C-alpha cells in the first residue's frame, strides 16, 4: 500500500465523519434554538394570561369589598 492510498484510507473517512458530525451538531443546535424560542414565547404568553386573570380577580374582589363597605342601603 502506498502512502497516498494510506492517506486516502485514513483521511477520507475522518473528513467525512467530521463533516457529518459538524452538520448534525449545527442542525441539532438550530432545532434547540428554535425550541428555546418557542418555549420562551409560551412562558411569556402564560405569564401575560396569569397577569390578566389576576387583574380580573382583583377587580372582582375590589368590587365585592366596596359593596360590603357600603353596607346595606336603607
């Protein structure tokens, strides 16, 4: 086996594996970034919903408290 054949037998598989590993890593990284953005948006939406619901509950409780503080009407 000549040196060129030895370099090709060892070098080509190493280069192919490196290229595939880099492609898979970058693809996985892109998918994880997209998942992180999606999850962040979902948590932000959930937080906004909770704040709106809490505001609504506070308004209801304030109205009931005002009604109790006014007392019975003669």
